[in-house]
């Protein structure tokens, strides 16, 4: 089976009870980029974005941000 990397922006905003705009402000990642990631319309994410999101939300385990899943 094929694997797929999933960026869990929607889960993060719900867990931390913040909006995409607030996450954008805290992480200094463009709102449009976060929105595309959240909606599955963006195929890539930069390491610097992952680092900034992790720092903004005080995340120490990258698995809270990204996940590798089996594609159907």
C-alpha cells in the first residue's frame, strides 16, 4: 500500500482551541498556507513551518503535527 503524509492543522487548532488566523499570527506562517494544509490542498510543508508551528504551540513531538498514514 501507498503511504501519505498528513499535516494535522485542523486537529491542532481544535486541540489548542485557536483559529487558523491565530495560529498564523503565533507561528508567523501565512494564513493561506495553513488553510491549504488544513484542507489537503497543499502537497508540501517546509521544515521551518513545522518548527514555527511547534514553537508557537509548545509542541515537542513532531507526530502531533504530521502523520504517515496508509492511502486507500
